[in-house]
């Protein structure tokens, strides 16, 4: 006999106790253990691999715990009214004259997710209206419009999704909105922000990526504060940059606004995971105000806008590691990739033994660019003989460009031209703030 979806995954004695209490996955329950211990939460489904002797409960703080079955355990269903927090879409707000028009484009990730109380999974199913219902104050900041482009985790993005995002944003620019916010998973948000920086150069309005490290059902969620800052920047910032709005530190007060080509996720879970690398954030948001932090910004209303949403899937980002064999490089070459960004060691090196293979690949007209796997600083391939030899065979040093940004840029450049000299030239020309001013040595 197979399981019905009721009490999914529960078997044996645990299932009997739950069944006789008349509870189901998604119900708010109270577990009493012995005389005194009580645990309240939402009953979650139990995955096949988990220990069958445990009841899985989501606590009000958002964490799941396993309650081990004991003979003295009692389960009771709590009142209907308190179960399954409902997300009620608000009525469509009437536009408030004088407020800027901001569009939120949902693409997935935690910020555009909600907990599925039936299965316990965090699912990318949040509709745009849900975003508004969770954070009603957004309605007093801007006249909002929202749409879902797709609902995927950001690790599933490809250059094709970058292209789709850029095309959607361009449509909104043409419709005359004052700013666009893109709700995005945080894992690859830096890549997408870089991609849109190249696809939508010198745009007339701000394009603000926003994500959340903690889902909105958790008290420590950063969804609301990040989203409020993103909408504010999209609607009011004097600059029109592709940027990322995320917590600057552990408090809820300051949100940093990073340039799309210079930002990296540096922590798996902390709310202040995003940092500008080799540069300062372009602005900060605090207590409802935007504090601009740089002068070299593209102004709102720019008439130099260039839209080019094509990306090639023939670019590779490759991290050098000790012991790396030349076969990896040859495989990439044989598969027809037209450009490789190497994340080299230190100032921009790879093992000497790889140089003959790299030379062969370069002679075939494949672009090879060098970045550093160091977190900070710029490549300098003139210091050591390995670097000088790499330069001699035609490897292009990419200054202080982030490896991820260099890869995204190469993917964009390869879709513009097949001429190797032009590829090199474009890679070295700053197009969207991706290369920093050379610091005084
Ligand atoms: N890994 C998923 C993503 O990047 C979810 C995590 C998040 O949104 O931060 O889309």
C-alpha cells in the first residue's frame, strides 16, 4: 500500500499517534511530552531518509525540529483559526499622484518564496501581489506594479535568463517607469547584476536587484527591509545604475547599494553577505533616506542608454588549483568554448606546466583572460616570470575585475564579435564600472 499525501513520510507508531490525533501535515499542533514539556508548531512532512521515530515540527521562529517519539507523547491539533498563516493578496492599490512608478520583477529565490505549509518546503511561488501584502508600507513609497518573469533558484540561471531579464527591464524602461526592482535569489545575484550592467548600459532609470538571505516566515528575515530600500532607490535615487540592495551589517538600519559589476556574496547565511569588492558601495539607505557615496555615477534620465541583451554560452570561468592538469584546458578547448576567464593564483598565475597548452589554445583564437582568486587587489603579471611568460603568449590581464564579472562580460562580448582583437579591446574597456581606477602604487 502506497502513502496517500496525508501524513506524508510518517510510518509505524508515529503515524498511528498522529492519525489518532486527527492531524495532518500543515496543521498547527501541540506536542506534550510527559507532564511538563510542550512544543507548539506546524507539523511538517517527514522525508523518507529521516529517522522514522521523529515528528518534524516547524517552530514559530522558522526552524524545523525533530521531536523523538516516546511512549508518553501526546499530540493535539490547535484551533483552526491559528493554523496556516494565510497570504491574502491586497486589493489593487489606487495610484497616489506624485509617487514614482516602480515595477518589481520576480525571478525567484528566497525573497520571492514562501513557506509551503503542506510540505514544509520553501518554494519559489510567491506572486507579486504577495510581496505587496507582506510589506504594506511599500504602497506609500511608490506606485507599484509587479510581475513574475520566472520562478527559479538563482543557481539555475543561465545566460538565457540574463537575456530574458534584460529584455523585460527594457520593456519597462520604454513604458516610462521610474525604476525597476528585480527580486532574485542571492546565490548568483552578483552574476545577474553584472549581466544587466552590460546588457543595459547607461540606463535612464535605476535597476535594483534585491534578495533575502532569510525567508520571510523567519523573524530574522531581511526581505522587507531590503525590498523597501530597493523600491526607494528605484523610485528616488538620483543615479541610474544597475545595482544590488542588501543589508550592510547585522542591524536592520543600513542597506548598502552596490554597483552591479563590483559585488559578491561573501557569506552563506549572514544578512550582510554582500560586499562591494575593491571599491565602496555607490550609496547607502538609512531611515528612509538615500546617501549617495560616489560621484562617478550614471545620472537618472541619461540619454546614452544602450540596450544589447545578447549573451554567448561559449565562455568559461575556471579556477586554477595546484595539481590542475592540462587536460582540463584541452577539454574546454575541444568542446568549442571561445573564451576562458582564469581565476589565477595571487597576482595572476597558473602552473608553468600549463603554459604550452594555453599557448596552443590562444593560437586557435580563443580569448584567455586572467583574474585573481584573491578576494582583493588587482592582477599584475609583470612581477614574476610565470606572469611575464603568460603575458608573452597572449593571456590578457583583467586588472581588478571580479572573476564572475569578467566571465559575464566575456559572455556578453562573445555575443557581440568574433574578432579576437575586438574581444580583447572590449574586455579591457570599462563599460559599466567593472574596472577600478589604478591605485597609486
Ligand atoms: N539558492 C537560492 C537562490 O539563490 C535560494 C537562496 C536565496 O534566495 O538566497 O535562488
